[in-house]
C-alpha cells in the first residue's frame, strides 16, 4: 500500500523533508512509525507523539488504507 507521510517540527528536521510517499505493508501508524524510525533515526519515541490519519487524530493501532495521509505530531512548546 502507498501512504503519504507528513512531518512537522523536529521530525521534519530529522527526516530531512516535509513529506514523503512510501510503499509498505505495515497496517497501523505504530508499525509505520517503527519503520520510519529505522530509516530516519528519530530522536522522539512514539509515546511522545500524536498521530493523525486523513486530518483526524487517531489511535496508534488504527488500520490504514492505501492512499491514507499520516501525520506524526511532536510535542510543541508555546511562548
């Protein structure tokens, strides 16, 4: 399946891009993040992130479909 990934803040810096489309078989955001973490060596564990699929916050064990857009959202600080 093909999934579009968008990155923000620290994850964008560590991935070296704002978005990417990947082809993979992982059916959940948790599995996708684990795969991407191996590729990009993210400094943030999944437990510190929120995940959204197609513009809606969701659980890490949500089943993904071909063409979904997944966004991993790191913690933000206000000021």
